[in-house]
C-alpha cells in the first residue's frame, strides 16, 4: 500500500468541502453526497460550521484509491479557507506530500488562494490546480489561468479541454491533446524535449513522465477543471495527483512525531493527529521521547528508561474507529495519539515531547506575541472562574491561535484571537453545553502611538529643594525609527547605575503618550550628561523625574495614533454593489478596485482600519440577504497599519 497525504486548499467558498465530499463519495466512503446548504457534510461537523457554511477546523479522511498505476491510501486533509484560521494551514505543511489548490471559474485567483500558493511553494510542496464550478461557468476560465500565471511567474499547463462528449483530461486520453500541450509539459526538461522532437512519436511517454517528475520538483503546475458539485473531473483529478511525484517528508531531528491537529473529546479526552517523520517501532519512539529536549543527543544520555510496547500508549492509525496499540510507526502514515501520563503535547508546540503540559495562560505575553483583537471575559459568578479557565485552556490547546492574559491588577481574563470571526467562534465554543454564564466585552482593537518627528533635540534637567539639588543636565536626541521598536543609544560613557536609570525612565515615559497609548517607533540618543556632585541616589531620582517630564512634553503634536489595517475583498450581486459601497464609505474605507466578475457578480477590494470594519461581515449578510461573501486580512506591523488620529 502506498500512503499519500494530500491537502485541499482554496479561498473561502471556492469548494474545498464540496470537493472533499465528492471524493469520499467516489471512493465509496459515503453513500450520498452531503451539501453545505443542508449542513450534512462529513467535514463540517461543528454547529458554527453548519450555521455559517464555512470550515472552521481541519478535517482528516482516509480514502482508498485504485489507479492503473497503483493502489493508494490517500490521507485527505480538508483545510479552513478563512484567514482567521490560517495557522491550521501552516501547521500542516511539514507533513504535506501533495496539494490540490481549488480555483473558481469565472474569477481571478482570489486572495487566500494566493497566500496558500505562496506558502505551498515556499514549503516545496507539489501543487495540482483544479478549476471548479465549470458546471456554472462553462468555458469561462481564461482569466483564472492568466491570473495564475501572473502569480506563479511561469505558465501553468492546462491539461483539460472541451471535447465532443464533455471534458477531456490528459492523463486519461493523451492522444487527443495537441503537440503544443506535450511540449509545454517538456519545457522544464530540455533534454527530453529535444528527444521528443527527434522521435516525432505520437505515443511517446516522455511528456507523461515529465508531468510526473516536473510537478514533484515544482517546475510544472498542471491544471485540471470540472465541478466538485456534479463530480465531473474529480476522479481524473485524484488520478493526476497520485501520478505526480510527492514531496519527501523530512525527518525532524529532535522528535520523530509532528502534531498536525489537536482535539478534545468528552469521552476519550485529549488526542491529536500526528505524522511520523521516520519509520520506527513504537518502543524505539518512546525511548527517544523519554529524554528531555536538552538530552535527546544519545551521547548525553545518563541512563536508559525501559518503555515497552505493552504500556498503554493509546495510539491508533487514523482510519481506526477505536484506539488500539500500534506496534510500529510508518513514515507519513498518520496516527491518532491520546494524551496520557506518558505521552503529552504542549500547546503551541508542533512536535511531541514527553513533558508536562505547560499552562495555556501566560501571566503577561509580550506585545509581539499577541493578536490585535481581544475581548475581556468576566464570569457572572466569580466562583466559576476556574471552570472558565479550564474551558479556555481546552480551546487554546486545540487552537494555539488563541491566547490568554490574566490582568494582575483587576483579575480579568483577556482572550486574544486572530480576528473578529475567530473570537466570536471561540467564545461560542467555550459557552456551549453549559448553563453557566460568561460576560464578555465588545472586541477591543490594539492601538499604538508612533513618534513621527524625524529628530528632536532635548535638554532635560529637574531641580528640587529650592533649586539646590539638580538631576544634572542631560542632552539627548529623540528621533523616529523605521519600526515599532523603542531604542536607546549612549554616545557617552556613563556609570551603569546612571545608564540603567535613563533606560527604565525612558521606557516608563513611553507607556502612555498623548492619546493614552504606548508610544513606539522612537529612539533616545544620549549625547552628553553632566552629573552633579552630591548623593547619587538623589541624583538618580531627580534624573528619572527629568526624563519622564521632558520626554512626555515631546509627545503632543509629535505622535499619531495607529491601529491594525484590514484589507477586504467582497463578492456581491451587481444590484447590491451600491449599498455595499455606501456602507464601506461610512466606515471610511478606501476602495482600491471594483470590477464586474461573471454571472452578474461584482468584485471589489478596499482597505480600512480594523476598528472601522468591525461587524462588516454581519452587515454584509444583511445587506445582500445572505449572498454576499467577504474575506478580510488584518495585520498590524510597522509597514501595515492605519492612522486613526494625527
């Protein structure tokens, strides 16, 4: 049996779940094809997925597949399309051997598909493209191919065409395709192309072999088309994916097991879907895992702890319905692992270690670790705080895209997420199936003040005790930086105590700017300092006052308030375009482009501050009677932000 891990990727609403459902049907795994509209697909099981019609978490399916060139067991992975759940996609890439990227006929390649293509190419994963919805848009896919070529920077090879009796596919009927198509397949192998020209053989195997090898090496990007809904081209697509060479899974030196997804089940507890990166007997795997991260080097081992297969490991193959003992692991064959006292998985860690589960709560995460979106949570009954913390820990263990912060001064719980939808779903998931009540604030959006003055020289001094005591005269330059950092540079030699006092005072002064937010993007360059005679401790105290007052005096009119910027794409019926544009204008959004797509659809791109776009997706559903689709990408970096006040 040949195992192959294949991921399905696409922009939201392009047909990932529909294609997965059709593949399961064609493989005989299900007797009828479910639909997203009816909420009865194999992939979308969560209530939120059924109600919203989108995939929220990754699903795994094992599909037997027989071709003329071999029998396979396909480990099919249906990934979420919404940007808020992108971490679930990136976590899978090290275990991915082949990828299907779905494109939508009648449209250019959309944003999330572009991001996915970039990630897959970076990870060197072979890609086969499938242009979906040809049952609706017939032969209207030229714009899709042109857009794809612009992204790839090389021409994709279209290996399907309209025939007298429907669509024809290259791998199933090579002879009906032109010599030009075969030359396109050979373009990545000059030697084979020259041989093909010399042979002038209509039945030459060279194009077919080049398709197999070139796709695996990332030199060819084959394209099939059809309809996931009707099943046209789906069997042919799977044959093509199995024909192309897969990416070799690379062993991970410090652990043989790679965590792809975590789950919590009421009956069996925590478990994970795991990919072995090497083939090993289970006992050997556990021998490796019994040593800490620092002592995995065999030369550093001080003792050997026996750990045999007879111990309850709670391992099973992905296709198994119950957890059973597994005697050996096969590289690339996915397994299910149930967590127990021997086998534990840290939240946010992509590999398995035999270690204590670290708490999902950080007392004070750094700014760079946190998402710009957050909500404050308050249990209605303070005695139930531990209950809610346990619920939140389970949520974060499953999806490390969430993070928690406990406010020491107030005891409040702050939940951070990747976006508005991410937070809404997280709150709903922890609140379901309990009668306990949880209050939560509206979504908060992170803000910062950026120092905008190129260079500002300051003389800082503070006098006290009827001017008899002085902090000393500090001459410095405040200047902006190219990022969100706060920096300090000394161009004069000073005692360590004085340097420490200047550094801490400067950082404290930046905690609250003119608009009340943390000030970033500035550097204090100390040019000189005349230290007064007298008690050092008094001098340091006065120096702190001088810096706090002097730096804060520079903030009015010299900082501007910034927040995360959201790029948004909207697909609506043309007759709804006016009301959508009006709503975006009310939110101070800048429309970047708008054009007519197909079948009376309009496509527009815009950007605005994330703060202004809160609630837009819900408003869009109301404005378009549930038909409008939006996709949002939010970022908050020194290159990507919105100015809120100046």
